[in-house]
């Protein structure tokens, strides 16, 4: 088994409301991913994997 370095380099969260009728699910994902990329100062080509959570 090879060793891989792993790092959390940026985080993003959608606007928190009980209901989001202003956007659909793909738009919410885009909102969070864009925020995470901006936070990390990276571009999509720089990312190997993502983790999405839902509360």
C-alpha cells in the first residue's frame, strides 16, 4: 500500500436557510464548491477529490 498525502485546503458552505427555493441542488453544489475553491485560491484542475456533506 502506498502512502498518499492528504490535505483540506479550502472549505465552502452554501447560504444557511431552512429552505432554499432560490436554487436547485446543482446550483447549491456550485455555490459551495466555488466558495471552497476561492478559499483555497485554487482552480478545479488543481483538485484530485472532493468531499460533500449534508446536514
